[in-house]
C-alpha cells in the first residue's frame, strides 16, 4: 500500500491524515510543534485555531460557509466532528472552544495506528517519484516556516504574502454588564453575544483614538498586503469615520432592554464553552498592546476589561496556485505531490480544512483504485477547486461564497430562496459522490 507523507498538522493536514488513515492508507504526519512554533501559535496540539474561534455560519441553506460545512460532513470531515464536540454558543454561527477542538483532533489522530507522527521541522519538500510508492501533501498553512517557505517558493516560482490579524480576548467577568446587554442580531440564537453599545459621541471618540493609536512595527516583513477577510479594525476605520458603523460595529438588528437601537455596537463572542472568556468580534488589530487596552477601554462596557490575549498581526503565505496546481490540488510538474490548506489560496478555517479533505479524497481514489470523483462548480467544494486551478491575472485568496457556484438554470429573484435552491442542488450532488465511495467498499 502506498504511503502518504503530510507536512503540517493544521486543519488541512489533520483533515487529510484522518481521511486517508481511516481508509487503511498509511500516513506519515510531519509537524514541527512542539519543537518549534511560529509567533502566532500558543499550543502544541493539532488543528490549532490561531485567529478567531468562529467557523462562521452553520446554516447550510442560507450561508455559503454553512453549505461547505454540510458538504464536508457528508464526506466524513474530522474538523466538523471536532467542532460539534467543542461547540460553544454563538447564535447562528459555529464557534468552538479552541482547546477542546484541538485536543479532539490530536487524540483522534494519535489513536490511529497507521499514522506515524514525526515531530520535526520539514526544511524542504520531499519529492515523490513518479513510479514510487509515496504521495506527498504540503499542508503547512499560512505560517509556513522560513526554510520550507523558501523551498516552496523555488518549487512554485515564487510566493505571495498578505497579512492576517486576530482580535483581543477579554475575561468575561471584567465586562461591565451595566453598560452592555445580551442578545443576537435579529433575535436569532439564544442570546449568546454580549453587546457593548456606544452613543454617537462615544463612537466618534473611539474612532478618532483608534486612528491616532500607535501600531506595532512589522519591520521583519517587506510586503504589506492585507486580505479583506481579516482587515485590521484600524485599517477599516481609516476608510471613513462611519465605516465601522456600517461594518464591524453596525447596530442593525440589535436592541437594548428598552427596545432602543444603539448608535454603534461592539459584539463579544464566547471563546470557551465555560463562557469565561470572550473575543471582540471583528476587532482584528495591529495596535501595540498598551494601545489596544487604552482604545478599547473607551467603550463603556470594556472600561475595566481584563485582556487575556491581545490582538496580533502575522504574515500569511499562499502560492500562485492556478499556475502550478491541477484541479485536484496536485502539482502540475509532479502529480504525486499535492498542496492543501490556505497556502493554496483558499481563505478561512473551513475552506482550509475542506481543501485537505479533498486532496486526501482524490489521493485515496487513486490508491484504492476507485473512479476519480470530480466535484463541479455546482458544489462549494468543486467551486473552490475551480478557483485554485483556473488561470487568472490577479489570483487572490477566496472564501466560500454563493457567487462562485454555477447559477441555477432558472432565475430565482428572492435571495433566500435562491440560496436554498443552490444549497439543495449542491448537497444532492455531494451525497451522490459519497455514495460512489460507499459502492467501492470504503
């Protein structure tokens, strides 16, 4: 039986390792932790979430990321199993206790006897021979260590970088609830968010101080491209004093105990199942730590907040995938070499895990002699595969969204009904592809 070497035990690598191993395929999982960490890592477990603890919406019929989650569940996703076990209340979103989440993934992988775990830093990409008995998946993620990153750049003809940012986390008992109220936007969920309202004067004072605050230096990096999906709050504020009130701090759908909609609202979301910690939703930032405390304390509910983790900004790396990857995530110059995760240009936790699942699925089909399955653009999995393999002038990371799906044959004007129809069509196709796997025994 051919062996699969996987570099990286993040979401994509863990997902790929689990899929392959549970189908009888031997795996060597190479992970540099605990011997070495990047500045963004805090734990030694697999599948560590380094930014938000939210996996976004869990509504498969109204949200594109929710649809992708359901497609992954059908295909047997470890990430989705872990998320269910580690779920914390978050309204319509799927948020997790990140420590429980990582622990679940780590325990599952370590329990599989056909996974050999190697704790060392990979300095270069092992190239599988065309007639050999090995496959390789590079799933080292957006925080690939320097030596391997340089080797990948040589292999792929260069890499691109953008900056990603995480939000601060505060202790729940340090939030002044006399200046806050609980509730979910539009009344959805079970009152899982703490809402920190601001008056007009408080909002503009906050924005002015946010813009004036001192930022952390990023002198170790040369390129400073920022991906829209994780835009630091101070960068968003620089686009206009009202930008945050129509984005991160929008009050739409939120009303206090007196039925009054605030001028602006910062939402806090649970970080752990116990509810002892909350993160500042949408407040990714590159401000210096003392400045974060000073500026966010201007929000009345956070005036005495205890910060358990400050926001940080770090570099993400992705390759020019359309130039070098096939649709199944294999390398054009060596079709036993695969890439998976955010390094391929899929953006987001769920999307990253999905790419690992898909790369493993395609490898398993080949090793086990099954007909190769192709997910077309009517599915979210297929649309992401198309994105990373279709030549384009300005390739950029892509989240799951309904806009990348093949349109319906009949135009449905109502957006909710259109999304539902798109989701129903996608899930039917993915279930059919899953049945093909069952027909062949594994």
